[in-house]
């Protein structure tokens, strides 16, 4: 029997090493489980402690009793007279441990030990998975569609469940069984079924991380992404900047023959992308943000972050965009309110008297995927 106990202890130590569970924590949980098994099967009223030898696997159950003048409850109390027969130093209020290990406790003890080890393994694995994905919040990963349940898309992560909720899905996309795609990690939850990773395909961070992965100059810190604005599945704008004068931030993102940006467009299933140059001068930045439209002049009221933009007559519809999309994205990208007028409207005096002075401007290099 001693050999069996040692084998069991050896197995527990191996589990501790493989699963990264502290051996002291594991043995402590086993001792607690043995105490609970004893109380359940032998004496629920007793306050007991189990001592487990971490080398041999031998265990002993001790009933903890309080020393009193006259015992009223033999299960939890011991009289001072009896206590002093064991040790003359005992006083009232002291506690004494009396061994009560049952002779037939072996099978129950082994079963309880195995159950607690299995439970600890599950808890540790869940915690490790939770920690793994929690560290990757605001990052992207490539995963496979496991199934579609109603409007929810379930993502196969192997060791965790992934969820792409309806609000995080691109309206123009259809998610097919076993389809592989890149997903942005928004949040990680720990529920009764285990860790659940919440994904997004609509988050601006997805576009940002795709550029960081595709463009070495961004991952190296030479080119910086200053702002991103998206209308998922339709059109996006990204503002980029480089402190290095000899580095073209827009060209770096576009890549040779447009290959870098095209791979991102393909990943987003045709979402159009405008890449514009960020500029600390709001006049130039606002003009750039309206790409692919050309801008004649920009007037700004910096304290209120309000701007008025004049464009050639034939560029007005392009500047505003279909259903106002281009102007709306430019406003999101820059953080400015943008009022767009044509040269004809400006010539006719169709402008509010807001005290703003227009500044002529030529837009800097930009790139649009149409």
C-alpha cells in the first residue's frame, strides 16, 4: 500500500510540473479534500485536520478539540483532566489534536485526492488560457469559423471559445464554416464554461494592426499611424506620419505596385482605404483628409475645432462622398467639424460670416483604393 501511495504522490508531482500548478498549493488542496471526505463519511460535526506526507503519501486525520473544564461535547471538546493526562502543560482554551484516522479510509482518500487534482488542473488550464488571451487584448489573430449560431459567429480557438457578435460583424461579409480570417480581440471574459474571447471585425484597431503587420516601417517605428476612421465594409481612412524627411509614409503603406495595401483590402473583402499624410498644421491635415478630393482653401477656428473647406465645383460631390461618407470619415479622422463648399458658392457669398480667414492649400500626397 505504501508503494501505491508513493506512486500517487509521484503522479501528483508530475502533474504539478506539467500543468504549472504549485506543488504546495496542490497538496494543500488535497489535504482539504481529505478532511471534507472524512467529515462527509464519518463525522460531520468534527473539526479535523489532515496531515499528508509529501514524500511517502502517508496521511493522518486529527480531530481538533478545545480544552474545557468539563466537556459537554466529546466531539469538539476535551476536559482539562483528560488533556493533562496526555500533557500536563495543557490549560483551558488550548486546542489538542487527537488522531482519528479510520482504518477503511484509503479508497475514499484516493478518490478525493484524484478529484481535487482533476479540478485543480481544469482551474489552472482555464486561468492560463484566460491570461494568454487577456495579454492579447487590442491585438489580432488568425482563427477559423467553427459555426454560426443564429446571428452569432463562433470562432474555433482550440483551447477557448471565441465569439464574433452581430454588432462586431461587417455587414457586407458572410462568415462560412472553416473560413480563416484575422480578428481583433476586444475583450476576454471568464464564465462558467471557461474563457470566452470577444472578437471584432469592425473595430478601427483591426485596420491599424493590419497595417502594423503588413508595413515594416510601422512595426519599426519609422512610420506612425496617427488616426484611423472606419465605416466597416465600405470605406476607411488612415493618417500616417514620419519624422524622417526621406521616408514617404504614404508610399510605405501603399507598397510596391500597391501590394501592401491591397493585401489589407483583400483581408477586409474589398473595403476601400484612403491613406493620407498627417500634418501638425490643421489646415493641411484637413485638406489631406478629404482625399481623393482636391481642396482649394481651408479656414479654421481652432478653439472650436470648426473648419470651412472650399473645393472646385467639379470636386464637390467627391469631397462630400456618397451619402456624405467622405466628409464624415474626414471629420472622424481629424476630430474637426468640416463644412464643405464649392468655389461657386464661395464666389456668391454663400458663406456664414464666422470671422474665419481662408488659407489656400494644396493637398499632400495621398492614396485611395477605389
